C-alpha cells in the first residue's frame, strides 16, 4: 500500500546536514530545502516566489534565508517575507528520528 500523501517521508540522513547549512532534497519529486539553523530544523520550498531563485543556494540572514538572485528574505519557520514584497514560501513540518530527517508532505 503506498504511503499517504500527508505523511512524513525520510529525505536525508541526519548526519549529512551540519548546523547552519542548507540542503536541497526531494520530497516526492518536489525540490524542498532542509535547513539546520542553530540546532533547529526547517523545511520549505526551494523556489523563491519572486523570480524562482533556488533558496537552497541562498544564505542565512538571522532566522531568514536570502534568495541568491535578488536577496529577498523569508522567515525560516513561517515562510513569510522579511525583506522584499511578495508571497510567502511554503513551509513543511520536519523532524529528526532514527538518524533520518523526515518532512511531512501535506
């Protein structure tokens, strides 16, 4: 029986994500960024809503991620824009369990 769409899926071995880093992973075919910032995990869409920039190649600005194309920033926890107008980035529930990082596709 296939997994439910709204269930958690393993996306990365926990040891492959160091603190204060970003990694682009696949969540059922969708590129999602897994971030670890000061020991806390976050997950959000890889595409900036402004012009499609790869957020997984961005940089941290406090508790936000900056798009590498135009430096618009988005809150890691909520996806709300913190610099630049525009739409929010979709965020996902995330957890670490049994040595893996799991993201919920909902």
